[in-house]
C-alpha cells in the first residue's frame, strides 16, 4: 500500500483504490498505526449468499456490526444487478447499527431508514431466506425509537436485528 504513514495521504492498493490499512476497534473506528485491532474482513472476500448472511449474522450477534457491514458490502459488490439494492440495504442496516453502538443517533436513524427503504421492494420474495418485511419493519421501528427517546432509551437487545428467520 502506498501512502501508509504519510500525513494527509490515504492508503491505496496496487490499483490506486483507497484502502485504510489502519487497525480498527470492534466498532470499526480507526486506531493509531501499530495498535492491535480487531481482525478485518478481507477486501477481496466473496462468499455465496447463504455463507455471507450466516457470517454477517454471526458478527451482528457478537456485537460487531461494522464487520458485518464489510461482509454484506462485499456481497453487494458481487451481487447480480437485480439483487444489488437488497445487499446494499443489508449493508446499510449494519452501518445503522454501527452508528447506534457508537452513540451516533442521527446517523443510526438515517441509515436504518435508508436500509428499510432499500430492502422493502423485495417484500414477498425474501431473497436467500431473509425475512424482508420483518427486517424492514424492525429497522424502521428502531429508527423511530431512537428518534423519539434517544439511544439511552434503546435496550441492547433492540440492536440485534435478525437477517435470517
């Protein structure tokens, strides 16, 4: 990677795409270079949909929504055209949960609502067994709960949204 350690420059891969090689904490926040961070999801990860969903669900269950987002983002980028919005919505859902766990109520509300809107058109088809209506309703309800009472009023269990039935 070029630019690693150079002030004001972003890390880039061999093709020149931005990459952040800094270690990250459990919620994906960058740590100082040289710190021990959480194991990262490989940039080139490509899994079959069912494996991606299972891994993302495991990461969500472990309280690691940022890492679940990385898995879902990889699936979004590899998905066929007709499923890209679905996978992007799932990735946005994980980002919304990341914002909530980081204490960013406004970011959480925005991303949870965006995620629900992006996956809602898949209602009735439930791609790869994802309960779209249940998930979209839960994301919208969580966003409303955060908006009305703040993050302090949200029980931890409410931040555990199921991708699989």
